[in-house]
C-alpha cells in the first residue's frame, strides 16, 4: 500500500459502498429510484468518486447542499440529475441554470427571481418544491400549500417537476410523529392536485425512512448515511446488514517514556499515576478528530485499543501504548475502522462524546490523503488540494463574454463581432475568417525538476540554456532549492505573423498581467509567483520564428536590459512586478502576414507549496498537445482537471513514464478561457 508515504490517510472502500446499495435496494419497490446524497463531500467520502460510482450502478439522481457542490460535479463530468436540497441564494441562479442543476424552492422571493432570470434567458427551469411537514427547517409550511400553488401557477418559466418533504424522526419506527408527517405530506399533495399541480416526482423518505416506512417511497428515496455503512439508529442493525465504507488511519511519529506525576498535553488535564510508554500521533482536531475526544477517545495499534491521554491538540495526539508489545515509530494506527478483531465504528466514536456520526465522518481526514479501493486494490488517490478546487474561472457565462469581447476588440466593431461570434459557435470557425488570428498545432510542455543541493542552476548570466551548469549554493539559494522546482517550458505553435516586433510578458500578479491581455503586439504571457525575484527567476532559453533565432531585449519603464548589463539592471530594479521581453530580427519582416512557427523556451522556478499548475488559454486555438512532466520530482500522483471549451471538451489523456499529455486532433477548435490544472 502506498499509504506508507502519508502521515494520515482515509481509505474509501467502494466495494462496501456497492454492497450497501445492494442491501438498500432490497427494500426498494419496483419503479422507485434512488437519489444518492453526496453533499458535504459525500459525508467526507469524496463526492466526485462516489458520484461516479453511483452512475456506474444506475443511480440517476444525486443530492447536494448548494450550487458550488453541483458545479464541481458537472466539471468532473457527472451527467446525473443533481438536486440542490438546501435553499439557494439569488446569486446562485446563474450557475443553477448554466450547469443544469435542479433547485429546491422554499421561498416565494427566490422563486420570483428564478422565474425572472429564466424569462430573460428564454429558459424553462425544473424545480422541486420543499414543504416543511414538521422537521422545522427549510420549506413552505404544509398548511400553506393552496396559497403557494396559486403563486407558482403565475410563474410561467418555472416547471414544478417535484414535490418533497423530509422526515424528522424516521430512525424510530414507533414514532407517532412520522405518521403525522406522512398525513401532512399527503394533504399537501391533495391540495396541489386540486389546483391542477401534479408533479412527476414525489419524494419523502431518507435512508431510515426506506427501511422503516417502505409504503411511503413514492418516486424517489434519498439515501445518505446508511449507504456509507453507518447506522443512524441501533434498531436498524437487526433490519439491514451494512459495511462501513470509510477507514481513517495514521502512524506513530514518536514514542516517549513519561514518569509518574507528569502532566500530558495542554492544561495538564491528564496526569500520570505511574511511568508509562506513550505514542505521539501526527493528527489532531485540525484533521477533524474532535477535541471532545480528549481523555476519552481510543485508537487501535497492533490490534490493541489504546486510550488518548490529555487534550486533543490541533496537530497531535498522545496515546498510552503501555499494553502494546514491540510498538515502534511508523506503526499503523487506526482511528476509525478495524484492525484485526478490534473495531472503532463511527457510531462508537461519536457516542463517546455524545456527538453525531454524521459530523464525525464529515470532518475526519481533512488533511489526509484519500485512497479509493476496489477488490483490495488502490484504484485512485485523491490529492488533498483537489477537494477545494472549483474552477469558476472556466464558467460558460464568463467564457461567452470573453470570446465576444475579444472578437469585438479585434474587429473594432461590436456588430461584426456579434455576427462572427454566432458564426464561430455554429460552424466551429472557418478558414475564410481572415480577420481573426488564432494559434494552430499548439504544443506546450512543462517539466518540473528537483533542485539538487548543494548545487543549483543559475538562471541569469552565461549559463543560458545549459541547465547542467551548476554553481555553489549560497544560503539564499539553499532555501530556494527547498521551496521551488526548476521549471522548463517548451512552447511551439503556428500563427499568422502580424508584427515585425512583438513582446513576451511575465508578471508576478494577475492585475499587472491583465494589462497585456488585449495588446496585439504581446505574443505570450506568463504569471509567476509573487514570492520569487522576477529577474533571478525567469530566463528565456530560445525564441524562434520558423528557423530564425530572434534577438530580444528585456524592457521595463523605458529601461533596456541585454545580457551585458543584466546584473546592474537587476540591482537597480529589485522589486519589479513585470518584465516585457521585446523580440525582433531583421529577417522576419518578409514573413509578416504569413503563417509561421513560433518557438518559445523558458526556464523559471515554481513554488512547491502550490501543489497545482495551471495552463490557461486566452486566444482561439486549433489543435492542442499539453504535457506535464514530473518524472524528475518526488511528486507521486497527479490528477488533471481539464476545462476545454469547444467541440471537444475533454481531449485524450495519455499518462506514461510520469508524464501526462492532453492531446486533441489537429482539427479541433478550443475557445479562449480553456485550460487544464494539474493537481498533486
């Protein structure tokens, strides 16, 4: 198992997830569908992977809490119907419609705003109306159904696809209140029917409702915690067999002997009454392990349950291992799950501090690598930084605005720009559009390498393209080696040459770089990290037009830099936010107006702290090949998040020898605002 590399990790057993779904389906009536609830990152189990797995076993609906969760699933190529279970804010409406999400409606105000937006955009929006039959949360009160129906009948661009409510106490089959809720929900349906509102989809039951109230499944059952193998009530154990999907583990990082009468952790809430052997674990409440487990929680080491001593801190736990023979640094520790015959379940863990198992699994493993397994084989490892990434920059609405704005400015006419824009969308560009420039055969390779101590490449001076040239490290450069990768980029593409001279620009902040987005004489733009010294960290290795090696000068604020005066210029300008590299050659004048090959090779530094690298396009491109080479680093696993706007949204992905390449056919067009993020 590759988890040996990690300080902590969660294992998500997809076989157990499938098993639990099979068990739940035994209670399901014919023609009733399941909705898999994947809100809150699928209760900490990984919403993207659980959603993909749900699609594979023919679950057609997914439930999320808000539009952000729904957008993330759409960007990850999830095609299932997605219902937003919680009330939405008006500023979520655009995403709801653009990403084909189904909102639940709990207020007239939101319904009016949704309808207004739908009218303006000539859309009919499917919605599910939520009625509060006693849970005391979101939804219209059940006894207002007739008044609510009259309001919705006036909203012509809203289609009431579904009506739903939510049990409050379905875990307890003997509860009279669930029967009261059912009666109230039936009265809602009756009132709506009397006003000719007859929804196609009705749903009430959650996981426990499916087991305890099988006669009220209606059209969809929403399954949550039981599908993840966690019992919402002990009475359910005798009715359905489930397997826990999540395991949470760490390792011993330190072993210490503590004498008698010694205070452990903050505030000395535990004092030893004899000498003990203790293990330090590198996790705490920062990893979602609840502070309330201080002095009462247990972990499993070598099949033995070991008590937590003292307070749970942000990054460390202390556990008593006096009863564990031969414990050593690096030994596996189970905080949730099983080890041999010893088990700590989510229910046991939460009950020990009078908490909720929902909360326990949602929070555990915030800083842990997540490993998905099938048939006891690691199928995928999800990078930590992946969980919070939502590519809002790649939204369809922003894409459309950028395309039309760039065309308007290039053609100097809003009217002509609008016509060409429509033509682009309908015909995927035409070779007869002579006024619009684009790149073709776009090939971009980024190679990261570890910087070897005690030697480091010098990006300035005479070393130029010879990256094997190394100089002794200064103290500053030693720090640089720890914090950065050496990044080599090789870029080539074909394009009509428009200018005898053109610029390449690099900047250390986006606002500074944005100034150059619409300038015709700027051929390429780099955004570098603000932590690096711009002059010491960016180097042009080669710039060519066809087979002509270009001359270049670095300019800033009317100063000019060539190789001979680079050091003095650098000393005078040690806080630069941008560099303009002006490229020219007397022999390229005759190539203006012709299709030529541009080649731009650079060397720079890239921060190790980022854990993701983005390649972003702001111009029309025909045919792409983008490669990320991490073979010379200690990076183990890389995930691609590709957002390509055009006919082919997901180019072919090839992974070989620790290189990932995204490649399209040479005839495929991609709009501006496309790109790919490599995450590790």
